[in-house]
C-alpha cells in the first residue's frame, strides 16, 4: 500500500478525532498501524501513529491503557535517531505525563500511587524541556499542572509547607508558559486558559489579591466575547470564575480583620483566661458570623473579669462593697446593673445575652460551689403524622447517599460515637435488636439518669417512644457508628414537670464526654430557661471538641429558639418539609446565623409496641404500623426528628474526613461539619436547607462517583464563610 494512501487515511482519522468521534478514530488508527507495521522502513511514521492512537485512548477516558501504550512507544522512540526522533521523544513524554496526571486522585488509586505518578510526570517533562521542540509550550503548561497536582496531594496529606512550595513552582512555570504563548502568538483561548490556571494556583498559594485581579480580567473577557456572540473553547466556565471571585472577596474580608484579631489575642493576658480564650474561639467558629460573635463575647468576658477583680479587691479592703468611680461613689451592685443594661442592648440576633441573674451566678460563683439547676424541659415532636410522598422521596434519596458514603468510609479501625439524650430506647424492639446488638448492657452504652441508682436496669427501656424514634433514625442511616443512649426523662409529662431536668441533662453530657468519649451529642428537646449546669457541661463538651446538636423547637413564629439550641457552640437544627421549605412549626430564622434545616415532617422510624400495655395515652398507639420482621414503626413530625437526621450527616462527614486523608488538624470537628453543611445546603427564605445529594449550586449532584464527591467535599471545607 502506498504512502499517499496511508497519509489520506491518517488525515481522515484525525478529522474524526477533531469532531470528537474518538471511537471511530481509534479503530482507523489501529488498522493503519497494522498496515504500516509490515514496512520496517516506516518506524518513525509508525511511532507517530502510535502516539495518535494513545491520544484517542486518553480522549475515551481510558487513562491507564493510554499510559501503558505510551510507555511502550517511548521505549521505541529512545532507539530512534535524527531530528524527527527529538521531536517524537518530547511529544511522547508529554502524552505519557498527561495520561499519568489524569489518574491522580481517581477512585481506587491510593495517595502514594497518585504521588508517584505526579512525581514521575514532573521528571518526564523536565527531561523533555532540555531540547527546543514545537511542543515546548504544551510541555511547560503540563509541567505547571503537574506541580499543582502534586501540591494538592501534599496539602490533603497535611504537608502545608511542601504544598506551598509546589504551588509556587506551578505559578512560576505557568508564567513561563504564558510568556512563550505570547511570544509564539498562540490563540487567545490558550492564553486565557493559562491565566486561569495561574490564578487558581495563586489562590491556593494565598496570594488572594493578585489572583482576584486575574479572575476579574478573565470575567470581563468572557463577558466581552459573549456580547460579541463568540463561543471560545475554554477549559473553564464563567460560573467557575464567578465562584473564585466570591471566594477571593470572602478571604480579603477575613485578611482585613487579621490585625484586629492579633490585638484581640493579646487581650487574653488582660483577664488571664488562656484556655477559655481558645475554647471561645473554637465555639464561635461554628457560626457563620463567628468573627462578630467572637468580638462581642470577648468584650463581655473582659468586662466580667474586670468587675470580678474589682469586687475581690474591694471585699478584701472593706465590707462596705463600695468603689470609687468617677466623681461619686457607686455600689458594686449598681455597677453590675449598669453593665447588664449595656449587655442587653447588644445587636439583635446573636443569641448570646444571658439574663442578669444567670450570668452573674455563673461567673461570680465562689470556686468549688455547685451550680444549681431548676429548669424544666420539652420534647419537640408533634402528634403522629401521616405518610407524605415528599418525605418518603427525601428519605429514599438520603438513604442512597448514606449508603454511598458508607462505602467511602470502610476503615474498621475508625469509630465514631454518638450519644443521644432522650427518653431511652426500646432494646426489645425486633429491629433495634438487630442493629444495636453489642454484648452486655454497659458495653452497649446505656445509662438511666432518671432512676440513677448506680445499678444498670435489666434492659434499656423507653416508656414514651420519643427516644426510640430518634435513636432508630441514627441506627438506620449511620450503621457504622457506635450509639450510646442516656435516659434523661421517662415521658413528655415528666420532662415538663421535673425541676431537676436540667441537672440530669448536664450530668448526661458530662458522662457522655468523660466516660463514653463520644464525638457527637444529640438532644431533641429544649429547656424553659437558660441553665447554669447545662451551660457549663456544654462548654466542657466544646473544649473536648464534641459536636452538639439540639432541636430548635416546635413553637413556630410564636417564640424563638429554645435553650440549649440558642447557645453559640451548639448546632441548632430546624425542621423542613420534603420539598426543602421550612416546616410551619419551626421557629423563625435568626439574622446572622446559619439556620440549618433538615427533614422533620412525616419521618418514619422505629416505635415501641404500646398496644399490649395498659396506657390511656392515645398518642403512643395512634398511627403505629406493623412491618414484617421489623416490629412497629410510626411517622412523626418535629424538630426532634430533624436533629438525629442532621447528626447522621455529621457522622458521615467526620468519618469521611478521618478515613480519606482530610487534614483534620487544620479544622475543629465543629468547623469541619459547619463548612460541609454549608456546601450541602440551599438558601431559602432565611434557612439553609440541607439537601446533601445536591448542595450549593448542585455541588454534590455527582456524589455516586467517589472522585467527584471528594472534590466537592474538599471544595466545601476550603471555603471561608
């Protein structure tokens, strides 16, 4: 067959490749290679065709096959001599490096394997730079991408310094590529793509100002081209540039307050609370407006510490409790009251201002004196609900998501522990028996704080059903977590009438943190007033890096957020309908807060079988359905149901972070969960409705692909909110 025929067939295959008909082009190149093989004088031409064939494999996303094929071709190029061989060797190294980079971070490839491929691609490309070839621009561009890829791998492994050095090399190499593109008069589309990659690397390097300038230039260029009706072939979209501009603006605002925070950190020497300062900073970061909240709390602490020192000094000098202030004499009591008035005029929406008597007792109580509690509570679920198609659809999607995330967190050595404080759990329920089946009562993690005699009961029980319903949701959707149950009330009635309910809750929180070592605490109830002992227990849990979730309340717009959901270190959970809209009974969204909402209407979960018991409470037996081999179940609505569903999502977030190399040393668990929640939520009328299979702007739509989920997860935690 003549050379002219080969060339015409080659051009036809390249034309198909240019129209993205890669499968047909691959078939034609394969036949052409078989024909040219028979002529040993055409080895250089054969190797050129093999390069095209490998490119088609790459375009079909068969990266591993492309890598293997290019390696064989590269070895054969090494044996060739002449000017054509120099260009051929450089090009095949570029193709091999590209196919290796495409595999980095994909599902099934370990971190070590990804690191090796990125490192090998850098070595290949650096060796290809030694000779001046036509592919020099493409080689330097690929080298910059290799540095950036390896930098991202190092960053995800927690090697911040190494990643910063690699990102700096990526920026320098990208700028060299841009200079060569301008000198060789490359197409404008290629120049814009290079600038986009440089801006990306500058953003990751922390050079926000310069990155923002480039993104603004790119945004204006895209707008100009769109207005002219042109459709440039770019590797990025207008939406991606817009997102980066938004992130740059957020980071600039954060950097502008850095000097103020440095001054604020020096304030801890003023009142001598080093540990408390760090705890306050950690707790405040769970809020979207944490900087303002932190500043206000810091000011309050400084004032309280100042008054406390003054009080101690005056008491030591005289029993009259008088202090010279200005031109007259004001009693300490009047001074305290003046301070309280100023506290109560704080900006609305913070949810941080305590009543006068409460905060005075907490901060001025003599050392060693026990905090007294006299708070009653309320369980936040409504009457039995009817089945809802919207809620059923929501729960099916949620079940599919949690099944996928369970597959992404297969490390058996990692255990996440959840404590649920409620009315107990029905351990004799057939379905509960199957899911909650560790040996021994104490090993199961059950403690009764209602009848706390020191001896464990015969078996965990629930005389109300509220606790079993909430615990069932965690057992159903977070199968690999260890569930611990603290019984703090026996029924709705006791919860509302027990004056020591707050003390039981505080004891349960302390016990869960100290003895069980839990990661998350779930509380589907609220107290009628702020409680000192509960507040101290929550502060202790925050210091131990425990995430605490609490139900908002079911009072709708009539009242605000219940306590302890109103505390700044607690995740307040609202209820939403299956459509994502806020439920009618959930409280009004607070200004300046992340008002997270989860499904809380018509939620189906396990329920004790009260039909055979002597009970006059129709609420316990109404709406109960029998499920074959799974006992009795029931639909319930309330923020009580939304809270354990939010806890399930937090469990999967923490497990994923622990098992997939997320640098948790950079984030508190509360901050990590908050960031991912924000990435998984959609804003609707003041509420951040969490739809984890969609997320902000459809970010998590492709969660079924592990690589896509990992990219979305890391994008969410890297954002500054």
